[in-house]
């Protein structure tokens, strides 16, 4: 017997649930890619992406996922043999560094802890040791979707600035853009990148990069540049050069609708919605953890992200809970990845999410814990309901 008829709930950290309006925006004939409408669509998206990144710098759209956008950032500012400092807080900055190494860069990892965010003072200390400025760029993620860590990019940016070190600061915002505050210019970020399939509620397939003037100066001398990723190539007057060929027309219509929806809601309201729903999830997990089996992967409360919560399981198989939730109830939880494979599950709360989706997901997790006999504190979903009732005003 199951109770899963109806729409399946995606509670994975990407691709996230897409609004019907975004899906409908793609349901249209192909556009004349040489028309003024196509040019206007591109110009509006590039301007709005720069606003989302909060930069006066230039933005670029790639037909690529986040891994492609990683390569776009690296190839545009690095030369073969350049040294990259990777700030570890989970799997994804490490993955970015591995891409750089494969491209010919020298990579150093500032060793972190999958249960903690990056510590700004450790970044500062490492840069002060680099008296010859051999480090050419520093990479970090704002939210690591494997560990659930939230890195304080503003604090890291201040730490870098305090040293006077000239290295470029590059940040992955794939799991945070449109969901949490990000201030590229104000926080001293030189290059930022993101993807379409998480907070921006659009199908996978678009990667975004924003670059400031400092990055552009380095770009002029970079020798890892290749035609497809090259910013200079994308600055040509012919419109097709913005995409290095044919534009991904239908994905662009989807993105246009998704950004319109964010603008209608208001970015500050979207940030607050994510904060409230994330805290509701955390209230539930805190209660469940009383059973001594479930717990937060990220140890410090202020280092837990507002877009995904990674929940560890001690002595029980998270895959069994995931199977139950999906097959019996129609809720798809994220799996533990990297060092947390087989030890954790993840609850995403980003993008097109609201209270019934989150409370429904929490309720199903609690049903699964009960059905499988996994020890847990009772009343996690009620704690989430109580929190929202107290904090979402009438």
C-alpha cells in the first residue's frame, strides 16, 4: 500500500521544482534569433543577472551547467601554472579546484571541515604567508549543497582585503543566488558564477558568470582562454557572439519568466521566505535529533544554509528512509554525497518553495521515521508549524 498518488514533491537541491509559469514560458514557437526581440531578451537578462549578482560588472550567459560555468571562470582569468587557493567547506569548492588542476593550474586546498564553514581568519593567515603573491585566485562557494555549509562571503572578502593580497576572489553562488543575499561589489568579489536550476527556478542548462574590472584586467593576459568560454569573444557586436553561436532560446524565455517572478515577489521578500522556511526545517531536525540518531551535519547554527539542510544518520541507512519517502509517499529527498555518502540525507528548501511544500516534506520524513522504526524525537513537524505560526505575521 502507498499514499503517493498525485504530484511528486522534489526536495532535492537541484534541479528544483519549476513553476508552471516557467514551464509555460517555454511552450512557444522558436524565435527568429536575428530579430530585435532576441536582442532585447538577451540585453534584459544580462542586465538583470548583474542586478542579481549586485555588480556593476559584466555578466555572461553560457549554455552549460554549473561545472561549465566553473570552467568559464577559470579559463578567463588563469594562465597555465597559476596557483589557485581553494577554500574547503564541502564537495563543491574542491570540485572547482579539481577542474582547475585538470586545466593546468597549481591547486592548494585550505583544508576545511565538512561540518564547518570556511573561517575567514584562516584565509587571512594563509594570504599573509604568501609574501611573494604566488596565489593568483581564491575560490569559495557561498553554500555547499553537499555539506549544507553557508560561508560568510562578506567576512572572507574583508579578510582578503585586509591583507592587501592581489589574488582574485571568485565565488560559486549556484545554491544561493536568488535565495540569499549576495553583494558581489560590496563584498569584494571579483568573479561570481551560478546556474539556472536552483534558486532561479529554470531547467538545467544555463550557466552565469559576472566579472568586474579587476578580473577583466587579469583576463587580458590569461592564456587558458578558449573560444567558447572567452569573455572577449562574447563582447563582439554580432548578437550570436553572446552565446558563441545559436542562442538557447527556450531556456532564455524560461529564465526571463523566473526572474520576472522574483522581481514581482521582491528579492528581499524572497530572501525572507527562504530564511523562514529554512528555520522551520531546522526546528524539525532539532526535535528529531533528540532520538540520538538524526542530527545536523553543520555543527554551528549560524553556519547552516537557508537553501539546503544536510541531516546525518547514525546507525541507520538513510537510503531506506529515502526509498520509503519516495516510493510510499511521493517525496524525493536528496542523498548524501562525497564524504557523506551513505551517512546523510538532504532536504532542499530553495527556489519555488512555500509552507505547504516544506511542511508536507517534513511530515513525510516523520512518517518514514515512524514506519521504519528509526528513533527520533516526536513532534518535529509540529515544531516547524509552531515556528511559522509565530513568525509569519497575520
